[in-house]
């Protein structure tokens, strides 16, 4: 994923990604996977980069699309918001590449894009 991000001209993510990233960083800090200094550096890097990311607005349409995707593809709530956000961005940028650490979410993304491109 890091390589794909480095090679990208733009990065898009769901608004909830910030909370998810900060929660993951905090867990690593609690579990002593990061020092206080490393944690502070990662949070600072995220804050610096966050403003450059494209983030679709979380609005009624996006949340309803996420609900439909959650039902259709058996996704968790935040995962469905990630996928709905990607779908919105895909409408703006046909060269969008969806990346996630979750195999089920990646598979759902493949199915969603192929359905709407057919």
C-alpha cells in the first residue's frame, strides 16, 4: 500500500479514515508497538498529509449508498462508508485504485466497480 500511495498523483479516502488511523496509532502506543516519540511523529505526519487528501463529503446520499453496500456485500459500517466514498471518487476519477487491508472489502470493491462499469 505504501508503494501505491507513493506512486499516486492524488489520494482519496473516507472522512472516517482519520478516526480509524488515530485509533490504530493509539492502540499501537498502548500496546507498546510505538514509543511516545514515534506516535507523535506519525500523528503529525497524518495531520500534514490529511489536508492534501480528497475526501468525499459524508452526506445523506453517501450514507444511504453505504447502507445499501453494507447490506448487499455483508460489510461492516465503516467499511461500507469507505467503499461508498471510493465509489463517489471513482465517478470523478476513472483511474482510481481501491486499496484496503481487508480482503472482504477489496472483493466487494471489485464487485461494485464491475457492476457499475457494465
